[in-house]
């Protein structure tokens, strides 16, 4: 295992489902212990109230040695502020990017301040969505570096789809000089728009935000017309559910 830590999360709304998630993670990873388990309540403003029973289960499993550290992942500034006060939470996984895309109750500055305060309170912090779900891919290097240098951020979680992306990120995070041509290639690669359909409420905000005819509502769900989409990202910024990704 070396220095590798494995983090996972449960979005379960109840204890029985959360227990199933933990057992499944242990089984599929072939482990007896999970290093970090997050209470994944990305879209809940008050997970400590709405997921209280699940949090208690995680604490119980931690006492039994099945879980190393308990974390919380959130898109809410208020949840990160609250988590900083909870001694049972050791790790925070907040959403932050240079444009503040996806933060549900505040600005990038407010989230950055909450992160700083939480780190001062002793929490370990690794950020998510530094590229705003792929919407900042054309400025990936600048956007990742922006999050890395924020006060209190100890690490950044990055989704990677190719060996080239893994190599570029390793160069960057192992303090080697990033090979700019590699980053330019990654930043210019043709991407596509994806909508996480099962979370789509059919509100239509994305359709209104698109002047290219790139989206329509079909049976209550937003659907992409790839021929028309120019990947400008305006729809992603307009989506209240933060479910539009550039991949
Ligand atoms: S990325 Fe731009 S062009 Fe494509 S669907 Fe969204 S708003 Fe329309
Ligand atoms: S803005 Fe988001 S939730 Fe609303 S229709 Fe578009 S994709 Fe669905």
C-alpha cells in the first residue's frame, strides 16, 4: 500500500443503505479497512441534521477499526463551515474552483475562506471540482494551480481519463516542471458535453442559457445536440444542479 490512502464515500440517506455501501467497498477493494469514508452530502445544506444517523454509523465503524478517518464532501459553504466545528470529522472534501462554479450557497471567495478556517481548525482538506466538472479544461493548468495555492488546501482530487492526463498531473504534483506542450495538448483536445441525466429536474435553465441550439428538453430531461454545441459552458453555469460536464 505504501503511502497510498483510499478514500470513498456514501451518499446513503439511511443507515441500512450506508452499511451496504461500506460492505460493498470493503468487498470490492479486498480490504478490511477503509482509510477515509466521506459522508457524501454534496447537495445538503445541513448534512449533520439530515444525515445524523449515517454519521453515527460511520463513527461506530471507526471505533471498530473498519474506517480510519471520517470526512464530509460538500458543495455548500455553510456545511464546510459547520464541519470545521465537528471533532469527529477529520477530512473535508469541498467543491472549489476559480470561478466558484457549482458552489450552492456562495462565491469562490466565501468557500476559500471557509476552507482556510477549517484548515486552521486542524482539518485535512482535499478539494474537488477544480476544473468545474471539465468546464475549465481549456485552462486546466491555471485552474488546478489556482486551487492548489489556496490557503488550507492540502490536496486536489482530479478525475483522469488517459495516461497522458495521469503523466501531466504527476509532473505537476510531484513538483517536476510541467511539460507545457503536454498541457496544451490536453487543454485543446476535443471534448463533449454530458448531462448526468438521473439528476436532471427538467427545469430548462440550461436550454434558456444556450444561444446555439445545443440543448432541448425531451421527456422532462435536458438532451445535448452535439452538432450545435460549441462547448462554451454557459449552460453548465446556469444549471442549479451542477450536473453538466465537459468530458
Ligand atoms: S456548452 Fe454552450 S453551446 Fe453547448 S449546450 Fe451548453 S450553452 Fe449550448
Ligand atoms: S439546468 Fe440542469 S437540471 Fe435544469 S434542465 Fe438543464 S441539466 Fe436539467
